C-alpha cells in the first residue's frame, strides 16, 4: 500500500465510521452521495488524466507507487472518492447541527462571481493549471446557479465549504510537502501557501462546491423518484 493511499484512507476513516451517527444518519444519503462522487470522478478524473499527460504535474513513485491507471496512481483515483465523501459528510454534519439561513441572493451574484473567475483566464493561458482551475471554478458556479441555486443560497453550504479547508490544508500540505505530487511551476503562478500552490485552493473550491451541488441535485432527483414510486404503489 502506497503512502498516498494510506493518506486517503486516513481522510476517509472518521467520516465513514461516523456515517451511522443517529442525528446525521449519513448512510441514508449514500445513493445521492455516490451518484455525485461518480460524476466527480468522471469530470475531475478526466481533467487529472489530461493534466498528468501534459506534465502539469506528476507523481512521486516513492510515495504514490509505480502502478498507473490511465496515467494516474490508484490512490489519485481514490482521492476523488475519499475527499468528496469526507467533505460532503462535513456538509451533512453542519446541516444536522447548525441552524441554516438563506442568503439574500438571486442567481445574478453567483454568475457575476463566475465571470470574475473567468476574466483573468486570457491573461494566464500560458499557465495551464492556473487557467483551467479558474475556468473550473467559473463553470461550477454556473452549474450551481442553474441546477441548484438553493445550495448556493444556503449559509450552511458555505460554512461547510469553509470548514473543509482545515483538512484540506493538512492533507494537501502533506501531499505537496513530501512531495507526493510534483508540480511544474512553469504551468502555474509559482505562488505557494507553505508548500501548497495557490491554484490548489481554487481547485478544492471547485471540486467540493461541485460535490455539494451534485449531492443536492441528486438528492432532489431521488426524493422525487421515491415519492413517485410511493404514489404509484398506493
């Protein structure tokens, strides 16, 4: 087992063990959670395969192992399962224990924020990681504004997203500090917070906000399907 895979399992261990807490009852949300995770694996996994293929980053065999699936170590694929699971669990806990409030915002502010992420892109096209991560953040905000505006209006969603940066800083600090992941600084701005490229903070924002939005989208979809099934049975 590689060091990277052990780190993934460590991140997943507590949320998985606590998924059966009576108040949160996270296991009941597994259908929509795993549907959201499948979408994350497809979208962000494809992005990762491309970025690795063009050498935006690479993986240290000493810590990630030598096995590759489509150019990525198995632990990198599992990353797209463990991290969304753990962070959507944080969202579920915040929703269970913190009273929510609806932000007074229509779709427009989120679309403006998406435009703010997209505007610098033409000026950083040579910095592949920087450009693509800004586009990703913009697209996720558009997705949220159109597919699940209630998620973006939920104060608890933003509280949960903020909380995720604590484990993010710890886990990503290890990944970049060892280093498990090796970055080509010609493809990013070369600005780091400790050992973490600043782009990773935007990457985390886009992947985890996408996880929250998709979790709520699939939750609403499955709830309607269950209601329809129950209505048909009666």
